[in-house]
């Protein structure tokens, strides 16, 4: 079963009065790329969540968003992060000194209600990021962590389901395009003998035109035609094209990550198409090659969405 690298999933859980919601979205990427947005106090979960996702999503860029509302939790008690406050105060004091040195503060009234703070109040400090943080006991933290993983598993399941549905649609489209490529390959195969026959008639006509009523040497004519047929032969290329088509069809049935393999097969098919095009001096065959390469480009774009 094919899986797309694009998808979305969400999950929710609650524990001890805390409400957790996890959302996941995925887009195309050559390798596995994981990004997590979670409240700073819970960043310790990042490695565990990454391993959880990577164990089931081998390829693609995955963004995970974790929202934790612990306002109803009995273990959530606001506390002041004094270290953060000190850091903010020191930064403000340093900024004030630099502004005074540069003369930027000329004509501006600076109130030093705290001795070395300018134009800032306790209320301002409390609104700064990470100054007020919830203090939780270890039991509450463990319960919330377990709930985060529970919600993450639900989101991951929904995410995988969507990717599987999208993969089915991609597989149907790829199968259809492989059928079109096979028809063009069949046309090139049928056209090959006609190309040689047409070359023989053109060569005969040119010789007769040059020699007048004198008949050309049939043996020499056949030799020239044989040389042309050998140079223009595309049997090996069309056989390999058919082989690649069957390989690609087989990959559509596999329950594993096949995006890179499929991309490689398409590159090989494009190589065969280029070789046939370089050998062909026939307008109809050249036209078929242009169509074939256009289908291969569409196929490549779809394959880039496959995990």
C-alpha cells in the first residue's frame, strides 16, 4: 500500500484537569525531518515524541504541535521565575546604559523607580515570557506526559490514515500513467519496422533519381538498409522500458516505503526514452517520445509525493 508524505491528524487527551491536544501535518521531504512545538516546560518529551513518530513515518517533513491547557489542574500553581526576572532586569539596565552612552535618551524622561530600571513596572515584568510558570508536582507532570503520548498516538493514527488514503489516490494515478507509457512503448515497437522500410524506399528513390534508368545494386542497397536498421534499432531500450514499467507496477503493491525506488526507476525510464529519441529519425516516433517524456515528468512529480 502506497502512502503519501502529505497528511494531517489530531488527537486529544486529558489528565488531572489538564487538557492536551496534539496536531500533526506532513509535507514532502527527501529525508525524515521532525519539528516539535510544545510548551517550554515540557521540552524534555521531544526525543520520545520524535522516536514515536519516526518509528511509523520513515520519510517526510513532519510538524507536531502540542497544546497543554493545565489551568484546571489542581497541581498547577503560578510561581515567579526569579532567574528569568533577573535576566530581564539586567538586560533592561544594560540597554539603558547603552542608550545613555549613545545620546539616544536626550530629551526623554527616564523614571528609575527601581534604582536601575527605566519605565517598567512589576506588572510589565510579570507579562514577559517565562516569568510566570506553573509549578507542578512530579506526579502531575508524569500524568500530563502520559496524556501527551496518548494524544500523540491518536494524532499519529489519524495522520497515517490520511496518508494511506492519499497514497491510494496517488497509486491509482501512477498506475494510469504507467498504462499510457506502456501504450506509447507499444507504438514505438510497432513503428520500428515501418521506419526501416520507409528508409529503404527513400534510399532507393534517391539512388534511382541519381542514376536515372539504371537500377541500383540491390545487394548494396540491402547492406545500407541493414546498417541503418542496426543504428536505429531500439529493441533493447523498449525491452528495458517494459521491464521498468513492470517493476514500477510491482512497487505499487508493496506495503513499505517505495518513493525513492520509484523515483530511481523513473530516472531509468527517462534514460531509455532519451536513447530512443536520439536514435530515431522518424517524425512519428519522435512525437511519441515527446509524449512519453511528458508522461514520465508527470509520473516523477507524483512519485515525489510517495513516502
